[in-house]
C-alpha cells in the first residue's frame, strides 16, 4: 500500500532511519540539517529509542562508535564543518569495521563557510576526511524519496559489509519538500553481529573492538583484509543512473541536487537538437566507473556545486580518452540550467565542430 | 508543463505555510511537486520565500529562476522577484503592504488588500490565505472545494477550527478578485 | 594438601603486564578485576579503554572492551550505555585523556548523570608518549614539555577534576584515593566497589580518581615514586569523597 506523505528531505531521512530499525541517534545542532535532529528528538522517546544531543560533533560520533560497537543501528548527522569534527571518529569507526550511518547535509565551505547548499565535501567524503587508508560507502540521493530509500539501503549495506555509510546530501535536499512513499523503502535486513562488544554473557571469551596495532605487520594485515572488502564493493556495489547516453555527444555527470538542474538542462538541449546525456552517480564511493567503459561521448562535463571535485573521478573513470570539462558554482549557489546549457553549447562548438 | 510559483514576504506572514498548502493540494491531486524554502537568517525578521513547482511530469531542478506566478506580501520581495517573472506571468500582491505598483507591463497583476481583509475577519495572521484565495481565482490552479479539503487534511483533526478560519480567509480572497 | 589463599582474579588474563616497574596501572587493573569478580559481573561488563598507557587494557581484562579515541571514552561509554541499558559499562582513563583532550566529554557525561563509572588514573604526566606535561602536572614539576618546571604563569594551573565535577548536579559519587600505601590501596578498592555498585543500582555517574605513580617518566625509583605520591601529590590533590548521594 502506498504511504505517500509530504515531507522535508531531512525529516524523510529521519523517518526512514527509524523504519530501518535505527533507535540510536546522536546529534549536534548545525544548519541546514537541524530538522533531522529535531525529528529524531520528537520521535525517538515515543518508540523507546535514544535521541541524545551531544556536547560536540566529536562526542556525537564517538557515541555512535560506542553504540555501533554494542551492536545497534546508530546514526549521526551534521553539515560540513561538523563533519570535519566528526572525521576523527569516522576514521576510528572505519578502522574498527563498525556499521553506522553518517549524514552530511552539505553547506558552503571552507571554514565556517555559509549555510546555503554546496557539494564541496566530495573529496572529504570519498577520499577520507579522517586519517588512514579507509573508505566510506557514500550514497548521494537527489530527491526526498531517495533521501528515504538510500537511508534504508545505507543501514542494510553498512551492516552487511561492516563499513560506515554516509548519506551525502545538501541544504536543498534537506530543506525541500516532496511527496515520499515509505512503502517503497527497502526492508531492513539485520545481520548477525557475533563481533559486538555487548558483554560476554553466553560467549566463550571477550570481544574487543580496537584500532591500535603497534606491530606494522599486524596493522598492514588488517588494512589488506579490509582492502579485499573494498575491492568487492568496488566490483559489486556501483550504482548510477544513465539517461540519453547511447547517442550522446556530451555526457553531463552530476550527483545530488545538481543532477536535477542537469536533468532540466539536458531536456532543453535535446529539444534544441544537441545530443546531451546524463550519468548520475548514486554511489560516490564506490564510484560507478563501469558505465564510463560502455559509453562513447565526445566529451564529458562534470557539473557540481564546488570548484570541481568529482570531475577527478570522471577523468579517472573515462581514463581521459576524451576531454573532461567542469562547470559549477560554489559557496552556496546552485548553478542554473541556463548556465549549464551555455557551457554545453560552448563544449559542443569545440568538440562537435564540422570540419 | 511545470507551473512555477514563488511566494515571498516577511518572515512570520505564513509564506512557507502557504506554499506548503499549494504543494499539499497538488499531492492530493496526484500531481508531481516540489517545495523549496529559503532558510537561514532570512527566516528571522527578514524576507522569507519558497519555490513551489507543480507538474504532471517529474520535476527537474526545484529551484525556480523564471516563475510563472509570484505571490508577494511585501515591497522588498516585489523588488527582488519582479524581474524574474516570465513574460505573461501573474503577480498577486498584497496592496496593504506593498507600497508600489508593478513596473512590468508584460505581466498580469492582481492587487488584493489581503492584510486589510484578514484584519476585517479578525485574523490578521491569515492574510496569506486571502492571497491564496485570490491566486486560485486568478489562475484556476485548483478548485476551491478541493483546496479546502487540502486545508482540512493538512491541519489535521485537532485543528479544524483553525482550518475553518483558513477556509473563510481563502474564500474572502477568492471573492475579492 | 595445599590451599589457595591468593590468586589472580578471573577477570585478568594470563598475559603479563607490559607496564613499567612501579607503575600503578597493573595495581589498579587488578583492583578493578577483583571488584568485577566479587560483584560477579564480568559476563555483563563492557569496558572502554583510553588512549595512553592503558590503551591495550583489553589484553589484560577478560571482559568485552572497546578502545576509544583519545579523550572520547566517556562518549563511547555513553553510546554503549544507551545501546545496552542493562549492561555494566565503565571507562578507564588517564589524566591527559580525561582532563585535557577529553575534558568536554568528561564534564558532559558527568552533567548528564550518565549511568557509567570512570576510573581516572592521575599520575601527573603523559606516560605513553614519554613524559610530557599533563593537565594535572604539579606547579614546578619537570616534564619533557615543562623542562624548567611547570610555570603556572605561562602554563596554567593543574585541574582538580573531583572538585570541578562536584559542582555539577549529575554525578552521584566522586572520590579521590591513592595507591601509596596498603591502607590507601584498600580504600581505593572500596571506592571502586562503591562506584561500580552505584552504577549497578542505577544511581548514575561515578568517578574514582586514583593518584598513581609513573616512576619512569618521573625519573624516579619505584619507592621514591610512591613517596612522591604521599609527599607531593596528596597535599595538592586532597584525598576524600567529593560527592556522595545516598
């Protein structure tokens, strides 16, 4: 049965987390993700869950670390500057192979930056943020419906593969309202957690969650073991949406809210006879590089709300066989379809010129 | 085709709520929609606005650069958005609070003394609903009856008295055009 | 026929401590393990280890242990506590961990009255990194990073954690003990037992600050180090119960 309601992205995300079995949320206020904390603060006490406003982002992520170690589905959310603070804890969670969901409703940076939407934390999300050899599973919704569905996926995948998952949204997706149908949510699939530090009772010996390995050989072995998991995910978990790519001269790559601007732009370009296509990565890590091996455009254009971060992954994925361009706005400004169209036409003149 | 509406005014006038109501009515009609608010310091005392897109097709960008309609409840908002309006677009303005006429000659303007009408109803806070009534009359986007159902559903069982007051205000706006 | 009159607590593993001669960690580990044995709660315990010399506490304790990031043990313990309301959760932290980098986590876990217990090892120095100035380093004390003696004028004054936390409503049991004499060691064990019992009774946040020795980084023999606790530390950090709610 359809359960369509009108909801803000932040709230839909919270509701999806609860429906996915998350009963432990540790937050700290920051614009523009605050509605998520507020939603959890309203709902959790009524369903026997925990909402705790921590003393800092650092404390919040470490509470998630503790709760995840104890074996429950735990979540925290923040926006860009707060994610920087959480990065320490994220590195530890990745090192301890703990499942959890971290939400970044991005705003403009660096520094305190601004509070308007941005996508300038792509590097932070996909390249680390914290220290060490690790990855997060990074999911990038582009609608309120996906804010909900990908959150449910994030909990399942994170638990299945023991990898922290990040929902990488932005201020627009967090604040906007769209109809969302919760009957379409992936059902929670709970994994066994024989590793959890939930006290020994019944077990033979103690469980330990740790991240310190003083012998380099021992540390290297844990990293190599984790890398096998990363390789598996790289091979099996790439998700994307590709549209109009078969005959496309220029393929526009964008994720999140920007992909909707691109969608509008591409429809207009097609109406004008310019063969534009779209690749929208849904997983930013693992980056959906396989699709880039199947298409043959004359150029790519990465459209982002940053100074060009995902563009590097586009270059790697297509191995620079054709030119890769970038356009975008940053600091809290969303590029307009007109700006994107103008850039595509400029590229079109360069790469599709009749000789 | 998508119909794109920007609602704008001071924080506290119920701009975001009025936009939500349009979005909600669209959802009940089985249409596609998006509602995007301005957020941040603007919400507190400054100007507030929201972008509402209603469409039969999936909606691309939820950000409106060229609205089909503008519902404005203060002068600064008219200054900010007037130039963005599509040629042939519609402006509904609260003539109680907007001190100047619309400069553009290529748009359709409806002036309604929304705040004054709401005050006469004893509910100054419902000027936003008066504006929506005028907007519905002018555009015919939703029949008033189905819009009233949206109001009742959105406010819920416990706020039916408030829903009735909203409906009265919408009706006053509808009849003022 | 011989009789066992003294043995290693069940809650300690067979692994020999790596701690330096005269270091108090082994002693306090043992006290903690004895209390856990006596209360019969090993099967129900989740411990949080700090960053510092006790980072590998999991190798000695025979119950579930989570290693926290530096200073974050109270936050990690909070997460475990909220996930597992019926378990026994304690954190074991040193002075740099608890009173410098983790001050916020300490103060707020205490202010929330989080139902956890904390064992706070105060030895006035960073041990694991080789003897730097700690938040509890005494005025005049020479360390690697206060080579001319801690000068309060430029390096500030030490933190009195029990006194500070006693100003909060959240904690229910706060005490400072020492391990410089047999009676004091006995009192320390009693304090740990009381703190743990408070948690088992759901009374909320408790902390036992133990004045400990770090002979290696103090540049002293183990016996001189114990004497320093008595002669220099106890006068500066008075022993006693700072808060006790019945």
